C-alpha cells in the first residue's frame, strides 16, 4: 500500500510517500480501506518530536489518527459482517494517512445513511471534545463566553454550541478572515489577538466583569492571557496547544479566585466516564448542531502540504486528507 511516512522528526519535508506492506488485522481488529482521514494540529507537533509524554511514537511511522472508510477484512474474533461497512474510527498507533489502516473493532462507528463521509470525519474528533466540554461546563445561557483559536476546527464547533446555548460569544482569532468566519458561525464579538492589549477588548466586551467561561484553544502566552480575563468563580478549559504548549496558569490563583480549570489531563480522565460517544456526535451532526467547516482537502501525496498549512495558520477551519475516492 501507499502511505505517507514521517521518516524522521523534523520539518514537513520529512514526510515521504512510500510503499509499505499491507497490515494484517490481529485479534479484535479490522482492516479498513481509507477514503478520508482527519488532520489536526497536534500531528504537526508530534512530527517535530514534541509531546513525547502523551504520544509514544518514533520514526518511521505513518501519521493520522481518525479516518473514514470501508472495512476490507476482519481479524480473529471479529464477525465477518463488518466487511463492506462504511465506518469511522481511530487507527491503531496512528496509521490513517495510508491506503489501509488497522483499527480495533470497538473503536469503530458505522456511518449512518445521509451523512457525507467527509463531514463525518471532520466532526468526529473535534465534536467529541466539544460535546465533552458542553457536558462539563456550566449553563451558558446569558453568559459571557470567550473562545480562543475560534476559527480552527474545534473553535468553530464550540462557537456554534455556545451560540445555540444562548451565550454572549466572544471569539478571538488572528486576522480578519478568521474573525469573519467566527462571526458567521455565531460569535457576537470578534477580537484579533495578534493585536497588543487584546485582553482589554475582552474585558470591555464583558462590561469589565471578565468572562464567565473561557474555552481556550490557542495555548502558550495567548492562553495565559486568556486565563487572566476569567472572572472570579468562572470556568476555564485549556484544551489546545497550537502555540507549542497548553495555557499556563497558577493553580493557587485559580483556587483563590474560585476558578474551575479543566486542563488536558483532566479532560483525559473525564473522557473515561463521559456518556458522550461518537454515535452521539454523529447524531448531533445529523441534527445540524455540529457543522464542521472544511477549508481544504489534500490528497495523500500532499500530507506535507497539509502540515505546512496548519503550521502557517493558513486554514479557515479544518484540513482533511483524501486517500481514495468513494466506492459507494
């Protein structure tokens, strides 16, 4: 099979298209012909050799986690009735940016009729986290909600959810095109956080009270600044790290000010017990509650270009990888 391979840690140029042996499904696994695969920012950091504490991967490896495609074969212990089904799922040890991928059968969800496969792949990963946050955070009706990295795949879904919940949505992103997109998805106020003193504009938008809820997807210094505009007794989620690190905050300050904080480690724990499922994400997508915005679909031999586009913050919404045309 053809696969995009990270040959060593480094710049996007380390990704090469290579011929790899077709994988063979083990007990509890299936082999899937990949049609579409997701592409998220953290994959660029992993390619650089970052986040080793969260992702134990070493080159050469095939990147890509979430995918949509058709089951070709099943391993021991998996009913053959899975063969031919169109599914969405996660690759075993990544591997989705290839013509074939292995997946544990218990991570698969059959794609319901009426949903476009690109839409399904675009919404599943970000949508799961978005609905998890929706379940954990307080009622948003009438609240001031700040969403950073608002024009990314996750940020746009959170903007939609907050808008539908009746929040006063303050979206922060970089550049007019991203602000316009955020506005179109339901933001009431848009703020360019590439401008000095952007946090003052957030405070002004909240009547100098501070934000009731901050959904922080930018990380780094931007995330730390966003923590500073949470009102006492507010709620803060630090779930994004495109700046290289998650938002830094002082736990003692959070406790003193009565701020509830959900860091990435906390979210990982919450994922174990949450009633949110991929099937629920797809139900909400079918109902129009979650509408992913896909900016570009790259071919398999353009995975390096997709990495570059993400790192240069050139995308309005999501990027996907088209591996093969649908046979359905």
